C-alpha cells in the first residue's frame, strides 16, 4: 500500500511538492518547489515543510523550474541527505537556477536586516545559504530519459521527455509489493506539441494513478507559427511608434524560444534594426547549456541551425547583445528607441525587468510582451490583468506601455493537448489534477468527464490518497 500526500501545486500553480510513502520505498518527495509571488524574503521565510526533511529518503525532480525545485536548498539545510534523482540536463540547469535564486535571497535578506536593525526589529536568520546549493548539487543523481532507476527496495522509476523545458520529465514510478505491481505517473509540466525547440511530450499508456498538470486546462494556445507572425506585427508597430520592447522571460525555456524566433525573423528580413538585449546573467548561462544539448532538441529548423550556426542560439541572432554585468544593464537605459530587452524574472517578481519597467513602463510608445504564465499575486499578473498603476521600489508608476501576451510561446500544453495526453492511458487510471488554478481545473475536469467519461479528483493542499 502506498500513500501520496499533496503538499503544493494543489489548486494552485506554484510550489509543486507531493509526498509518496510506502514500506518498500520509504518517503519519497516528488518535486520540492517554491511558491511564487509577494515579497521574496517574507515568502521564503514563511514556507514551512509539513514533514521532517531528515526523514525523506529521496527526491524525484521533474524539472529545474523553481516552482518545482526552489526549496531543495532548504530541504538540505534542514537535514535531507538523500539523492535528488533527475535527468542529466536538469542537474546542469538546477545548479544555475539555485545559485541565482539563493544568491538573490541572501542579498535581499541582508537588505531586510539592515532595515530591521534601523527600525530596532529583530534580525532574520537565513533559512538557507550558498553552501546548501552546493549540497543539492552534490546530491544530484542525473539519468537519461528511459533509463530504469532503482528506488528503495521494491520500486523503480523512469523519466520520459515532457517537452516543457530542457531536461523536463514525466515521472513513471513502478512499485512492486506483495507480488503486485502498481504504476504511478506524474506528468510534471507538459510542453506544447508544436514548440520549435522542444520535442512533443511522450505519450504513455499505462498507469494506476495519474497526477496531471492543469495550468491551461481552460484554454488552447495559438500555433507557434501564428505566434511568430504576431510577434513580428507587434515589433513592427512598436518600431513605427519609436518605442522599445520589454519582455519578462523565464531564463529557462522562454528565453531560448524567443531567441530562436527572433533569429528566424532576422533571417526573413523582418527584424528591422532592432537591437536585442539579453539582460540576465542566468539566462545567458542557461542558453549556453541549451546550446550543448541543441542536437537532441526538436525540429528541422534546429537541425539546420546546428550545422550553420555551430550549435549556438547566440550566433543564430547576430543582433543579440549580452548584458551580464550591472553596468551593461544600466547602459540599456540610455537607448531611446529600438531596443528589445529580454530580462527576468518571468513573472516580474524580481530581477532586472523591474528596473526596465521603471525606465519605460510609463511611456505609451513602449510595449511589454508576456510570454508565459503569470501566477496569481505576481506583478506580471497585476499588469496582465490591466492595472493602470503599479508599485515598485516604494513608488507608484503609471502603466501606459502597450501590454501584449504571446500565449503561443507558452511552455505548457493547452486544453486540447492535455485531453489527448490523458486519453492515451488505457484503461483509465485514477486521475488527479494538480498544478492549476481552480477555474482552469474545473473546466478541464468537466471536459474530461464529457469527452472521456473520466471522473477526476482535484486535491487540496494536505489531502492524500491511498493506492
Ligand atoms: Zn515548469
Ligand atoms: Zn510548473
């Protein structure tokens, strides 16, 4: 008998974390993600584990995004010493992501503590440090897709390509107890079928229990080719208005997709004289990791790119400028028009994009292009929802820039793709929806019932099931 307890990404998108327990495998954590939104220091200080980290035997990690991996340093800080089982590309990306995330936290905490000291308040102790990132990296156990990896005494697991970001995986865990075999499949985040850089999510057909993400359970995306046209038109209009474009982008996945599409527009002669800036040391580092794996990624275009551009997305876009240092980043402020600025963070919860907003969000000639999901409570969501003013750095800014969303660049399956992926399982498994906001989950649950007569459960945080 095994139990799964849903500890995060339950009726919400971020904080993915599920605890799998059985006598044969002990206690295995599937993902150890961070919630996103609000003040980073407060949020991180507030996150609490619902278990003793020292009691966890292993972590199985679906992919490197922080909403799936961000609390691993804290887990190690509080006593976890087991393996972090993931794909090899995830292990490479994880080191970059965690170094960046913990580095930001440590700097923010120092600032908060200076303020606390001035106000006579108690100082906060760090809940993790850079040493914990080193521990996570040491504990990483990277595998190839489809390798069979032993888990505890009586189980094994396999990763399958989820097509979401580099290294992203669908996790299949096979438990063998008392002569009985049970299969648990966790979708992780599922990619979009027609993504330029990623493969299609692997279709599996057998599971007893299925946990499936539902981020876009209530809508479909436009195709990626239409999206390139949409991007071209927005750029053209902004160019004619004499403005600049700001693109808050996730360092992993969206940024590389964007560089690829901008490269394609360049070769079609459609990029005017835009200067493109990648203003994120992390995104620059991640793009280099992508370059090393480009040959394994998808599509005719990519194969062409591998030969011609020596496996480099950077070289594919000749007008690309890399801004790794703060001075290079600040120099972008002096450009009056014609700059496309790609900067983190993807949901505008921190990072350099906010500094660019400060310079340009109040000017109607400029455009902001969102390329990914904006979770509730993030600055990105506030802007997408049409706020007339926003607060940043303790001041109010009027939002006059044009705001666009390119849903077609999403890294997630849309509703149609989710339905098709779930339909691949025969006979129907016991299915639970995770990683989605309640509205999207309700719509998807209805569709699964109407189209496939599949009754799903939508667990709340703290719920568990026995199988
Ligand atoms: Zn993800
Ligand atoms: Zn996610």
